[in-house]
């Protein structure tokens, strides 16, 4: 690969065989290199291949200004996440997560810590990503001596969720906020007693997560089961009414109105999870 | 704490304030100690408190015969699991996991590797525990230079599942084998096309996992919704028949017959997930 620019001793921007910019990382990789030189590929420890030239430029900017130890640490979090989650992560996560963590470190040093008001939801709905966030905090503590509160594990988790579902961070925040709001509204729903101690509660939260993701995914659904819908409406009128309101609320937030079959299924799920009074 | 017995330089068995045996670990902790001496608690890095004297004795036996590096590594896996899973693990997991891993290392050295025929199911149904198993493999590789196949990550995961649900390894294996068999039987079910590409498939597998756990938990359920059951039976006769057979099979394996409401709910879940032909 031909060198485009040596960013620093350990980071080099270069052109791959297809003429696309890639960012290469490796100890001493960039030392004494000039534009046009051939890259010593045996020294490359990690290659970052972004999806657009703009992302490549932003990653180069980031890597040229941030401490290499922090960059390397963030890339270990992403690599571990790719392995543990068992799915492809959108490559721009290297960019967004590194950016996020390095600025969080900066803010922490200045004494500013932001609470994550969605911490509880992140823990409930994205347990695997949250575990990876905790792994990140451990690395930050062990390798950089920086101690973050659990809120930061939730922030890292949200960045990983984005990368899994190729959402923007805005979408992921909206989805998670929506989950939070739905649970709050269910907790206060008259005549239903959503029972957190129920043997069905964990399953219910998983169902809710999938439901909200479907609403925000915008995919058209083609279920047509008017008989099932009508049957559930008659069996569980209270739960059905509640489910309708929730699905309606999801529709106005996400722009996608889920079909009545989703309302019926949610009503049945609610019925199992509510304590009968 | 009074020393009962110094197992080796790093492991000491002692009596706590309630007269119960605990096993203490720490570098140099056991050096030149005799029975009846006072333990230097500032040197203790980790305390293992088992639930029965028999477990304490077995842990002492294990620690006196196995390499301390392996013991310490297993204890790190358990500590990480406790943190990541966010729930209490049955303390005997220190015993069972250490025993398992040390003998797996022994077998590997002798050239024997066992396949885990449930690898795919463990990955699907216990993704968080599997991720912890992979973390274990990474530690084994980095710290002991021992490379295990992914089957071993699944073995570690199964030990963690036991510790979460306080099952015996036999129960966990039976549950996981049952999940495997149910999925296989569904895949071959005439006139249903369980669709792995369906947007509902992941949710379906979660539902199935909770269902099978409920069957094996033996808890009595008090749902009574004959109208809902009858409605689903009429809407989805094919799925209902299939769900009945599955719940019946679960009953004969677990000894607990789940109520018809579970059949109805499973039938509705199946209906969403099957491709219409």
C-alpha cells in the first residue's frame, strides 16, 4: 500500500489496492515515512477501513490529535464487542466511540461528569452491550488509571448498539428513551399491575425491546390476522386498550404505525405479566 | 481469623468469626503459617465462602492439588461473570468451574479435545455467558499460552448458567439439549416453516428459552384463560397442535406440565415466526 500521509509514529493514512483510503496502525509504523512511500505491511497491527472518504478524513483528524494509548484502548473495546456480539459492527464505530471516550476523559479531567438518565434502561435492554461498556471501564481503569461511573458504561453501550443496528446515536437515544417512557407509562397504567417480580417480566421486556425496534426500523409488516386481533380484544379488553395506546404512541414517535396484530400480541404478553387485582 | 491449615504458600483454610470454614487466597499468605495462627488479613486478596462444609473441603482439596495460576485465572472468570451478568452466582461455581477448566487443560495436554454438541444452542440461548466463555479462552491464551476451541467457551458458559439458576450441570445440559431438540423438531414440522430470517425469529428463540426454563423450574402456574386458549386454537389450529406437542414433550422431560395458556401463547409466537406457504 502507498502512503498518503504519516499521521504520527504509529498511524499512517494510505491507499489500498482499490485506491481507497485506509488508516493503518502499528508501533513505529509511521516513522520517517513520506507520502508515496511503500508501507511496511508486516508492521501493521490494525487497519481501519471507513465507508466514506469523509469518515476516513475524520478518523485521520481524530488520530492525529488524540493520545495513541486512548485510541488503541478504544479499538480494543470495539474488537472485543465484535467478537462477543457475534455480528458485524458498522466500521464508523471506531470513529464515534474513540471520539466519545477521548472527550469523556477530557471532561472528567476538567471535573465534569454527565449522568446517563437511561442507565437503568441500557442495563435492562442491552445487557450484552452494557457488559462490554463495563469491560471498557475496566480497561480505562487498569491501563490509564481513569475511573468512570457506570453511566459511562451505558454511554459506551449505546455507541455499540448504534453500530450493531446502523442507527444514528439520535435514533438509539430515541429508541431507548421510548422504552423508558413506555415502561413508565405502563407502571402507572390504571387497573393494570405490571409485576416486576412476575416470572414473565424479563420476557416481557425483551418483547418490548423487539417491538420498539420494529417500529423504528420502518419496515413494512404484512401480518393479517383480524380474527386473532378480535379474539384478544374480547379476551383482554383492558390490556388491548393499553397496547393500542402504546402502539399508537410508538407510531407517532417513529413514523411507522405497526399493524393491529402487534397490539394483540402485546396485549397477550401484558396479560401474562400483570398481577391480577 | 484463625488458620485451620495452610494449603500452600498462597492458599489458607481458616475459620471465620462464625466458626465456618473459609478459604483465603493471597500472595505469600500461607508462608510459615501453622494451624491456630492468626491470619494476616491484609494479605488476603480473595475469600471463598462455600455453602456447605463438604464444598469447603472439596475446594481445599482442589486448591491443594492444582496450579495456583490456573485457580487464580478461574476465579477471575467468575468475578467478571458476577459483574457482567449483574446477578448473584452460586458460590460453588468456583469449585465446579476450576475443577472443569483444570481438567480440560490436562486433557488438552494429553491431546484429547471434546466437542460440545450444544455449541450452537449455547451461542443462541446464552449469549452473555458464551461471551464470558470467550473471555475465559482469551485469558487462557494470554496468560497460560493455552488455545482452546470455541467448544470450551460453551462449556464455561454452561457452568455459569448453572451458577445463575442454581441448577446442577445435569439440569443445564438437559435444558439446553431440550432447546436443541425443540428447534430441530420445529425445523422439520410439516406445514410450518419456521423462518430463521424472520424479523421475529430472535424474539421467538428468547420466548422458547423462557418457556423451557419455566418447565424445568417446576413452579406451579396459575394462569386460567380458557377463552384465550380456545380463540388461539381456532385461529391457528396448525400452530396450536404443534405447540401442544412441544409443551407435552417438555412435560415428560421436566416432570412439569405447563398450562394450556402456554400452548396458546407459544402457538401465537410460532405463527408470527413461520413463513406462510
